[in-house]
C-alpha cells in the first residue's frame, strides 16, 4: 500500500526545511521573506504529488479544527436551509467549514448530536435547539465554548443569541388583517414550548385584545405525517367556517394550510385571507401571492457569524454575552386584501 506523503518528505525532496514548506502552504511566504521562486517551487511540487495536509495533526498542533457545528430543527425546512447556506458561505470566507445536523425537535437526538460535535472538537456551535437540552448547552457555556443560539432561545440559558422579534412580527400581521376589516382571525401554530412560538401567539393575542376580539388558536402536534396534518386543517376550516382570515405561525404550516384550503375549494382572499410567518418561494409564486412576515435572513446569518467569530477570537472574554433581536418585515401581497376594499 502506498505510503501517505508527509510534509517532511516534501522538505527532503526539495532540500528545504519543514518550516519553509509549512510557511508556504499556510500562505506566509512573503511575510517570512521566503523568495517567490522558492515558494513557487514548493507549490508546484505539492500540486504535482497531490499532497493534502493532515487536518487532524494540524488541529492537534493549533488546538483548532476550523470546523463549526450547525444544528437546526430541519435542514429540509426552507428557512433553515437558506440560513445554513448563507452561514456556510460567510464561514468559508474566514476559513471555517460547517457540519450540518437536524434535530427534528427530538431532545435525545439533539443531545447525541451535541456530544458528537464535542467528539469532533468543533471550534464553535451555532444552534437552533428544542427545549430540554438546557443543561447540556449551559455546560458548554460554562466551559467557555464559543456558541450562538439562533431562531429560538432556551429557558434559563444565558448565551450569545441572534433572534427575530416574533411577537412584533405577528402583532403587525394581525393588525394588518384587522385594518382590512377582518374580524374572525384564526392562528394555526405548532404545539410547542419553544419561546419563539409562544411569542408569535402573544403578538396575535395582543392585537386582538386591543380590539376586544376573541382568539381562535389551533395547535398542530408533531411529529405527524403530512397527510394527517392537511386533513386536520381541512377539519378545522370546515368546523370554523365563519373565519375570514388565518395566520400560520411557520412556513411549513402555511404550506400545509394552502393544500387544505385548495382541497376544500376555498378561494383566497375572497373566502379566507391568509398570512404566514416566514417567506418562501412558493408563497411568492402562489396565486394569489401570500402575505408573509419575512425574517431578515441575510442579516441574521451575518450577525450569527460575526458574533461567533468574535467569541472564537476572544475566548478569554467569556463573560461578554451578545444578544441581538432583529426586526422582521411584513411583506403584503394579494392574499390578505379584503376583496373590493
């Protein structure tokens, strides 16, 4: 079996020091006054023999793997997929790679994945986690591990975070529907103890309370098959036929809801106005286009990476906590206008 080429093999072949080869491969030739001709000779030979640095050995020397662990609810969800893609793009600029994982809101799975990240010696953590792993995340914080929570906070955990003001976003969306003259407004949300989900219900409830109007909240339990959810929503809309508007607390609930309304033959917005939290290409292309509370995904990804890099570069300052709350944007489209209004 062919022996793996090591850096000292390259140095011996070129009759230079190991340090010279290492400096050239790490882009420090000019800084250390290595001649252009010698640096080019090293690079050409490395390319010729197909040498790849041993990342594990390098991490043992430097104490850094240049790997970030990213854990979300579901990487298949368009919101998380878009955020993850932007984070990866921005991380690569700074020389970091990303390991992706989905928890599917499973506490046991989330714990196993956190343990796997630790075994991989990731340099930092970017986490959107289910409630129930507070102890594990608090332990990481106490040990000074650079991490950022995003999309949702964890009760009792004081850590760097980047979230969106969900209550304000849903309050504005409900006010918009009320301003269009809709009075019987329902909220469809996931049954969850997550802070951001409770905040969305809070914003909806506040707007209705100010107008002395009743709430109508339907909670969907997970996990369930997609067909079960769509059927459940069909039953809900048939049972509450007097509803004239509905808010969906997530984009995936919005998509299930549109399918249910389509099966029932309900016309949007003539028979039911629709607004969803989180944007999606489907909502923009749907007929009619769906009004959404859009999260500032680009700004979210930028702030997540900036916050984590600050923590990575200044591990000694573990007492500083950065907690950012970004404002969402109500994007009004045809699905929420009262016909003839």
